[in-house]
């Protein structure tokens, strides 16, 4: 019944779009979804960038002349949306995140990539979130048919700012985002247990949705009942205060293309300890945290070694003041939201001119 209702609603939306005319008085952007969450509402993944962008370019499903899709937040009816965009002669841009590979997608790899490939090849312009995204897309999806650029995600450094004072006690390690793979939480729990050997007050703050038993069994096995806090999902308006509760970000996900949580942590002055894989090393650099070697490949996802993560945490804590300053400076200089929005302004205007 829900599927049938969804189909009827989608058909109604298609009809409204098909019968409407594209705007002729400037840029009108459609992000592929009927509604993009308003600022401050809970949002995850690829929709975050559109939530921020729509404050300057509101979502305009009816009269759009630019369709801007995110590879990690495609609408369920993406094929019809592409057809309608082509029918009205709208420019098509794609923000390309990661791809599917056997290590995490298994037998679904080609099915998932087939969809991403069709979207990529339909684009007049592709925005890759990191050089890692470009390299992996070239390997698994192919070269784009139109123009392209590498443009990392952005963070509002006026909102995401460091705490005036470090949290009491600790150190507090933050595992942010949604823990959609069990190994992410498991690696973090094992890491904080090792850190606690030298740091008796070490704690772990975990956010987002959890999988399986939520790590409760491993928490008990490691004796971490008093060291771990599960904060759950949070709205963007609450995110800065959450980061300010921690001393550093522990990012255990492997091959993360361009995570917003890393950028938000940097802007709040949190150094990042991470798996040296994916696009994260491009974001963090050498001074704003520490990466640990990645031992996996495309065929298997190997979690980062907790011993190596714990050693990296210790090294960052030993230079915490300088790492905090480097993290904040890197966010302001490289990933501030305002230049990112201005680049999109020029991009959309340029696409209309080409049309």
C-alpha cells in the first residue's frame, strides 16, 4: 500500500514538472527531491550539502533549469527526474561521492554502480568530492561525458567553532555520524580500551544510529560501561555543541570519500585520528591529526587496527594544542562554506550559459 501511494504521488509530481516551464530569469536549482530538510533539521550523508546550499539556491522542483543530483542521495525516481530534465533542456550537474566496491557491496557492486554510471554519464558537469572520488569513479564507473572538477565538501566555520575551553577530564574521543557498519563502533571501542591503559579518564562519545546490538556486548566484554556514552542521532543545529564536548575525532570508517563529520570536527578545532584511506587524508593533512595504515583493498574491507589507532591517539594528545590550531586553520583556509557556495554560483551560471 505504501509503495502504491508513493507511486501515485511520484506520478503526480512528474505531471506537475512536465507541464511547467523552466525559469528564464536566472538560476533555478532542483536537487531531485520534493523537499530538502530545512537548516537545523536532522540530516545525514549526501543531503547535508543540499541542505546548506538551498539557503542560497532554494529547491525549485517545478521551474528548475539546473538539476543538481548527489550520487549518495539520489531520489527513488531518479530515472524519471533525469528524463524530465532532458526533456526541458535543463543543465545537469552531479556531485559524485563514493562508489560500490566488492569489499562492502559484495554481489550488489555492479547493480549499484550501474545506477551511478548512468547518472554520471548524463551529467553536463561532475563535481567530485575528492581526488579519491575521481580516481575510484574513473575505475568503477568510467570517465564523465562532460566537464568535471574536484571540489571538497564545505563547513560553515562561523557556526562550527572551537570550544573556548577544553572539556574537563578525559580525553574524550568522539565517534561521529551514523555507525552503519559494525566494525566502525567495534574498532572505536577497542581503541578507547587501549587508550585507557595510559589515560585512566579516557571516554568515548558515540553518535548516530547503530547496527546489531549497538555494541552493548562488546562494551561489557571490554569493561567500558562507565566510559562510553551513546548520544544517538542529532540535528545539525546541535552538532557544534556536540563536537565541543570532545578532544578529538576518532574516524574509523575505511575509504570514506569526503565525510562532513571530519570537516565539522576540524572547524571545531578537533584533530582527527583516522584510517589513512579514502579521501580523509586529503582533508586532514599532516598537522591536523594522524592516519593509520590501511591494509585492505577493493575486495575486502579491513578495519583499522585498534593498536595503531590508540598509538595515533596518544601522538595527537601529546601535541594537542598545536593539532587543535592546525585543525581549525585548515578548515577555515580550505573548506569554508562561503567560497564553496560562490563556486556553485559560478558553476550554475556557467552551465546556463553553455545551454
